[in-house]
C-alpha cells in the first residue's frame, strides 16, 4: 500500500514549526559567542562552551528517535516530542541573555553556559522528530520536495533570526549594554521575540498535522502492525552495525561540512571584528565589536536567504543532473565562499562570500536526508535519523576541541580559521562527487 500524495500545504504544515525552531537556532548561532564574551569568556575558550550543543545532540537525538519510533499517542508519535522540546527551548531563550540577572544564584558566565546547554538540548528534542516526521508522512515521489521545503522553511526562519538584532538596532533599540549591564537590549529582545515565534509556529504544526495511525503507518510501509508498535529492545551498537552503506558514505561528507560550519559559527564575529573593524573591536563591550556582532547576523541572514531560494530549485536540479552532483557542487561553492572572506576588507563585500555558503547550507540541510531516508527501515526511521545526527555532532565536537589550537597556530587570526573551514567544506564536496546514489530516486 503506497503512501498518499500530499498537497503542497500538507507538506508545508509538516515542517512549519521548524521555521520557529530555526529562528531560535539562528539567534543562538549568531549571538552565543557575543553573549559569552560579554559575560567574561576568553576568545580561546569560546569553542569549549559551544561544545554543549553537539554533545547534547550526540546523546539526545538517538534517544528521542528511538523513543518516538515506538510512541503512539492521540497527538501522534513525533508531535509530542516536538511540542515538549519547543516549550523548553523558548524558556531557555528567555533566560540566556539575562544571565547576569541571576548572579545571586550563579556566576553569569556559568548560568549562560547552562542555558546554552538547556537551549540546545531542547532544540535537538524538537528538531529530530521533524526530520523523521517528513520521512514518515511523505512518499518517495515527494521526498526531495519534502526535505527541500523543510530546508526552505529553515532558511526563511534563519534569515529572520539572524537579522533580528540588527533590525532592532535600526529601529532604535540599544546596541551596547547599559551602565552595569553586559548584554545589549537588542540581543535580549531578539531572544524574547524569537522564543515567542518558536512556540507559535510549533503549535501550528501540532494542530495542523495528523500523523498516520499505527495501522495506516504499518500498511503504508509494508510492515505488520505488531512490528510497527512493539517496543523491542535493540542496542544502539546493533543498530549502528546494521546501518546501510549510504549512512557511512554520507557520514564522511557530513564530517567535513559540519566541521566547517562549526568553525564558521564560532569564529565569524571575532574574525570580521578584527579583519574589518580592526584593533578598536578587541573589547567585547565596544561599539565596534557589537557592530561586528550585528553584521555577523546580517551575513548569516543573507546566506540563509540565498539558501531558502536555492532550496526551492534543488528538486529540479536533482531531477536534471542527479543528487550527488548537486550536493558536490554546492559544497565546493560553500568552501570557496568561506575561503574568499579573507580577501575582502569591506563589510559589504562579505555578502559575496555568503552566496556560496548559502548554497552549501541549503544542500547540507536537504540532500543527505533525501538520499538517506529511502534506505532506512520505516519502523526505525526515527532512531536512524537520530543516529545520523552523530555525523553532525561529532565533527562539531572535534572542531570545538581543536578550534583554539587552530587559532593559536595562526597567531590568533580568527579569519584564518575560516579559511581552514573553507578547505574542509571543499573536501566534503570532492567526496560527495564519489557518492553512490540511486539514480532512479535522484530523479524523483
């Protein structure tokens, strides 16, 4: 029994909540280094704080995937996790930029680090089921469309989240901390607004999406109802050892691309502060450093804008030339974008670099999942999507551990760290060209 064709708006509703989650995630990516430096973290230790995110994902997503595979409620199997994760994510967003307000309980830097861990853990609880939900609900013919549309929503959310502090500054919200404060109001209010939108968008998906009942899910995936609902115990190691070959092929590409992304997120603010604004931006409380922080948000918003529109043409390109060629070309262009940042000394010219990064980001969000989902057993879609998240978190952990060493090797020139990131992403693009993809499914 074949899964039904879904309308465009049904597929849209499946992933609409990801719009809000990505607004929150982008605010985290664009402002965490800025907040932590303001709270007292040294630039050499920033990467260690960022390890909270991938460590949370490494352990949380497989557990959430395994749990949601065997969870059947009136709301569905994935949606309860999406809803719960969104509530905790929003609360953490409200608290993190206000870390100094809890100094009577914790040192502000320690409180900020704890909120970062809680925020990213809950983001992971929310995001993983969204990936599996598309795999559950969308048939193979619409698979590329499903994940590309999810990528587009992610990136439209990222545009807004990345630009929000800059927008608030432009309309008059203070961009430097007030007397006795550490974090500017533009960042604090960005997190308030982002957290509110996150909750509202997830509620849209919760109330507009009806997951398949257990009997329909079993029928659509050619498995027995007993197999679909039984709560068998299977070790993570056993699941990993039985993972399809494409899982490992994609995992190698993911390592080089996510290693690059992590370095970019951690070191862009400091890199462009030194490279464009100069020595005046050394103080994290200076107007120059905060201008660099806002411009980082603009750059990240612009690459997400490019990614959103590129996501819409990925299904067409995949049909024309195949998924692996689209994936390879996109990563190579992203590598070139990162490397080119060192060539520009005008902040506006950095937008050129963001075009390549946006193309790569769009492909990273869509192609691996579209390629992988057709090779996964339906009754283990969630746990394998969770395990696949290890191909995202492990390279980030690696980058977090050695990022400071790379920075030191280049005499604390954060812009050179971005060049290393570009080389890494280009290596991923070269490997992607050797990927063994199913040409028939590429055309779907």
